[in-house]
């Protein structure tokens, strides 16, 4: 539930009119962007914790603790960089890739997103193969989630790649980036949320070791 709540909040704050209203209400420019990005981190982390729970049949508290500590550090870094950035003059977007504080903020956010998307995509792909024979509907959902993980990784690489390319003087047109990245982000969220929800519902029981050897440890 936390993943879907975070997804809803993050998507809501990504709507320009809502974001502007929040910024005016709080008198803090770009605070809506910070809140949206933090919601996205919560979304990915909730799914990572769920995946860690699915893939283990024994004690797995260490794996979950590592993920929670990691996202907490990234969240604190984002808040710190937000306060360092002169948000009265710049936005927390690739349009201001030339600004050091904005670049650090975005790269930290995108790096975690890439790792989380890769984990979700890899897990969903492997489990889709494992569950295909006995639970084809759940396997289909996992396949959809795998596509979402790939799209999430592509989004992080596209946006992060633009930042690096800009800093090295080889960036592609910003208009292209602003078209590709939102589309990939939207596809990622829709596919991951829909796919994992479908897999959970169709499986009837939590996806715990459906076949011998299907579980792994972090």
C-alpha cells in the first residue's frame, strides 16, 4: 500500500498546476519537486522491500535494513542539496544542469532510481520464467513489471546521461530529453505497479519459493 500511496502522491505533485499551488502555499520554490522525488524514492524502496520479502524463505532483515538505510541516506542528501541550491533562481531539473547543486541532486536521485529499477526488473524477469508453468497469469504480471523496471532504468540512464553529457559539452537537445524521460518514467510506474499488483493477485499466496531453488539471498 505504501508503494501505491507514494506513487499517487508523486504523480499528483508532478502535475504543474498542483506543483505551483504547493510552492505558493509553502512559499518555498521547488519544494513540490523535492516532495515528488522523495515520494518516488519511497515508491521504489517499498517495492524493493516487497521483492526482498518475496525472494526469501528465511530471515531477510539484513537485506531490508540495507535498502532502508540506503534510501534514507539518499533522501537526506536530496534534502541537503535542495537547501544548498538557490531555488529562487534555478529549478531542480535538467534545464539547470550547469548548476553544481542541481546536478548533484539529480544524479543522487537518478542513481538510486537506476539501482532500484534494475533490481525490480531483474527479479521480475527471473521470477516470470520460474512461475510460468504453474502460474501463467502471475508470470504475465511479472513480465509487465520487468518491462517497467527496464523503462525505469532507461529513464535514469537517459536523464543522468544528459546531465553528464551537458557537463562534458556533448549534450543532445534539451527538448528531446524533456520528451523521452517523462514518457519512460510514466511507462515505468504504470508497468511496475500494474505488473506487481497483477502478480500478487493472481498468485493468491505470497510469491515465496514457488519452485525449489527459486529463492536467493542478498
